[in-house]
């Protein structure tokens, strides 16, 4: 009975050794194929990933190294919206709006103290809504409304938006402009052409 139990232990030990050897061989094979396929030249490996020479010079106990993976998620854009209405609170359709911003950029790439500009335009839809879905954050903003098609131009100064902020300015009342016609004359009553009237 003792001999049979001892024989089973020997068979079990041999099976475990064989499985371990197979696993070690597969790890070595995977490492060598990754080294030869991904990084053929020693210095072409990405930053943070050991090169082939470094892997070969590693101790025999380290069979494989796993490079850390950094996942960079896109930052959400800020958004801005408002509704344009006339004096009777009816939607103002087709009114052009321009959103502009400027900030001081302190960076090595652009040079210290350069001005970075942001500009985008849109028109009010059938409900009078103007929306800017992709607004750069951290800019002092200026919103220019109207100025064409009879609408009186208005300029709003806005505080910078935060990353991912969705700012709703609510309703903004625009007024229709009145037409002024006339002529410009000098002191003696002579008409003056090419004059600028504000």
C-alpha cells in the first residue's frame, strides 16, 4: 500500500514539474517574439518600455516584464447656450452670434506671454436658441449678438467657463433697429459727400 502511494506522489510531482516547465517555455517564447517583432532596434522602444538589450541583460529569474499602460481620456468641452427673443418675447430667428475669447498663454511651446485666441460663430434656430457646444475653457469671453438684418448689436462680457461646464444664459432680448435717413451739409449748406456718420 505504501509503495502505491509513493508512486502516485512521484507521478504527481513529475506532472507538476512538466506543467511548470511548459509555462516557463511559453513565457520565454512570448517575450522573445515580442522583443523581435515590436522593437527591432534597441533604442526604438517607447518611453517606459525596456528595450531588447535591457531584457536580455535582466536576471534569469525575471522572465517577462509588463509595461504600465496609461489611458488618457479626452476632457469634455464646455458649452454655452442662450435664447434670443424680441421685445414681445417671440423667438428671434437667424440672428448671428459670435463668441470670442483671448487669454495669456504661458507655455514653452508657444513662447511665454503669447496671446491665444478662441472664436466661433452660430445662428439662432427656429426656437431662437443659440448654442456653442465646444467652447474652450479658461478664456475671458465676449459674446456679440445681432448687428445685421435689422437687429441692434449687443455685446456681453462673460466669465471663463470651467472644463465640462454647460452654461445657460437664459433669454436675451434683442431690439429691432430704426432706420435713419438724411443728408450731411456744411456751414454754408453745401452737401458733404463721403462723410462718416455714427
